[in-house]
């Protein structure tokens, strides 16, 4: 009998599935006892990194941990699966020590008592109820920017067994009208993937907390829409919050015990069961059970209906039909784990018809988070997955992020690596969503700096950097172009009627490099006192214009306080060199921290921050929270 990953157990008994139970009630204790019985954990040493990455996709339902540096995956496997991996050159050894570690964790959860409300041992991750409360709190605090909409019901709710509404947090400035490009992000479709919903919630907070003070957050919400389905599988998530390695929804029509439910990410209509059983399972007890019919599950139905409500159909019916290059919209499905950025197709090794453009944007995302960019297919195909309704049906650019190295990722890893590395990737998606098949080919603009204030009628000096180098080249390569120009726009974005371009010049006198520092003098004659968004874009030798980055121009306003930053490094090893930041002069209880021009996160303003970095050159600056002008000078350091 197939051993399923951690959460799956033999069909011992059918238990009730009240989704609002405590993690330590009798039901969850019984489920954890079933999980302790699963002992078939193995270290699978891959012959090369590329094969290991593909195996992480194909055996995602079996994954327990990944260790790319030491060259192995931890998988729960049965005999045929071991034989299959041997055929791809894997060396397999038992991992009894990890079984013991897993059981010690479950013992600790059992010892927590019936009053436990938060996720046992993972206080940094919001529960379903805490996620919903936080989202609703955003709408109360920022009603102009946020709405909280019921788009369907979870399986348990449809059966009157508790359950949850499927709710989307929509973020945009409702005062600014017109048709806006739409970014849709869903998280936690696989329940045990702890990091996914908190990351997306942190993105919502970055946008709404920064509106009016962070220039990029402000223009994104003025001119784009961001739609966040924070808990795509809330019933299953409650099982995972009880310490269970739960993947599927909780539909008790399928199997029993720890193995009930359907894999929602094999249940989508497009290409459902299209790979002859290779990409999903017809066994109701399997972790990749696709359901008895396409979109049989209410959660899947809700996601499909919402996607179809966001975008028109711009792709033909054939697998080879490309969407037009100017197609708007991006769909991100946030998963863990394996440190991957994936794009269609996953059901066939053939390149998607928009594959070149999908690859370009994927390599941009992977520059931020340091993950491997690749097409979704692994050693074996997958079918019925979430990019089906978005890219497969409608032609909208669709990606999967696989965060981190573990389902039950530690809070320290999440806070120090996953959240700060992936938040900038989500921000980039929000920037390029207007034309994701075109804009990522153009250069990035970073480090936009404007004076704290200027008197009316005087010129304001702008500086910035334009670079076409920010691609992850770890899996293939992307062409890098010389910068040929840059422009600034005061008050009106470059795509809008009436936008007036102010040419910028290269600081070194000529545009001839893939990275250029640029400057320009912005006229303020005729501008009333107040704050203005300044939009800056660059163009490369291929004629591609990249995404907007913005700063605030304050006409007649008082200058912000000065911030002083120092950066030092401590002794370490490759990938573990401590970088220490210290600053003075910042006010408020939080500051914005930038690394290499990308916003990492809002950081407590205690005057210090540390992180470990791999070999390379790293540039940092500290800004008043939400300000692109009240910043320290950029400080750089090189790690061995």
C-alpha cells in the first residue's frame, strides 16, 4: 500500500470534520496518532541539481524537506516510487531520524493542552481566523483602499459542518476610476504550506500601510488592482494548524482518516486528468486525488469563477494558441516548498505559446527571491492545476512560487529569508501587471531620489539607477541590453493621456552600459504647493521600456530629517556571512529597509538589523517608513 506524505494514514475510521475545533481536541489527537504510524521517510540523493528540482515538482506531494546544498530531498516513498527514482539515478537511504523528529513535534503539540488557539510552535503564522480578522481590519482602517468579498464556500460550509467563506481582499484606490490591470494571488491551496498565506498578507499590509507615504505602493493602488485570496483551502488549513501534514480539502466523501479530501490543485477544469494518470491520481486516498470530476470541489469552483470574472478570454482553444503580447493581468499561486519559480506548461514538456515572455518574467521574479526559474513540468507531468483557468483558458500570465525548504518552515527562516526575499517579487508583479508579456523585457529603475522639498518654481534634481541586469540566470540565460534612455513624468503616469516625458541623462555622459546612473532637473513652475508622484522609467537597446518606479516630489514642504546608516560584516562562511546595519535619525516605530534597490520589509526602528548573505556585493539604505525621499545614503558591502 502506498505510504502518503506524513498526513496520509490507513483508512482506520471516519472522523467528523468540524473545522473550528481546537488543535488538541480528541479528533486531532487521533489524527496525529495516525500520522505517527507513517515511517516510510527516505533521503533521496539526486544525481544533479536539475534532476533534483524536477523531482521536487513531480514528488511534491511526497516532500518533507529539501536540502539543495547537501544534495538530497526528504520524501515519503513506497516501493514503486523508490524504484522510479532509482531509474533517474537517485540514491535512496532511510531517514529514521526524521521520523523521530516528526514524532517529537507531534508529542509537543499533544502536550499543548486544549486551550491552544494559535498554530502550535509557529506563532509567527496567522491562523485562518487571524488572517480573516487582519484582512477585515484593513478594510475598516482603509475603506477607500480595501474591500473584503465573499466569493464562495469551503466544502465543510456547504455541508453545514462549520467551514468558512472563501473571501478575497481587493486592494485599489477606489477614488481613482477607470479600468485597471489586475493582479490575482491565491495562497494556501495546500493546507500544510505554512508560509504562503502570511507572505501574501504581509504584501497586503505593505501596500495599504505604505499608501500615501511610499511612492510605489501609492501609484500601484492608484492605478492597479490587487486581489488576494489569502486562504484558498481554509478547512484543510485548520487541520494543518493542529500540527498535521495536511494537503487536501476535507471532503469526507473521499477516503477516511488522515487521507480524506481532494487535492484542489489537481481539480481545476483545464487539462483535468489529461496525462493518463501521470499528473494526478484517481485513488481517493492519494494525496494527489483529482476528485471524481473537473472542478468537483466548491473551493475550486470559487477560484475558477473568480478568475473568469477578472479577465476576458484572450487565448484560443488550441494548446499552441498564444495570447496577444499586450494581454494584461498576472495570476500567482503561492506554494511551499522547493525554492522554485514555475510557469506553464506542467502537463506537457512543450513550451507554452507565450513561453519566451513567461520565462523572462519568471527570471525577473527569481532575481528577487534567488529561486530556480523553470517551466512547471518535472520528471512527470501534472494536470488540473491552478494556471488552467488563468493561462490555459484566458491567456493571463500565471506562475507558481514554491517558497522555502519545508512545509513547516521555522519562524526565523520565514522572517529572515522567505518574507524579505519574496515580498519584492510580489511588488514587482504588481508593477508589471499592465503588460506582463512586454514590460519585464525592459530595464528596472531603482534608487529614485528626490530632494526633501523644493520651493515653488525652482528645479528639483532627480537621481536614479536604470539596470537591465536583474535576471536570475541560474537555469539558462536571458539577454541583457545596454540602457539607451530614461524619462521622468510628474503627476501623470507614462501610459496615461497627457503624460509629459522629461528626459534624463546618463551621469557618465553617455548611455552605453547595461547599468546607468541617471539624473535630471525637474521643473516645478506652475505646480501648486503639495506632494506629487514622479514616475521614472528606462529603455534599453532592444526598445523595451521597463516598469515604473516612483518617488515623491514635495513642492513647498519641509525637508525630512537626515538618516545616517553604517553597514559592517562579521565572520562567517559562504551563504552565512553576517551583515550588520545600524542607523540613527529615523523617526516612528518602523523603517523601510532596501537591499540592492529592492524593498525588503518594514523593520522595527530599533536602530539595528542583521542578516546572513551569500558571496556578493550588497547595497543598503534605510528610509522613513513609506518614504522614498527621507532616506539614508546608500551603503555597500562585499561578502566573501
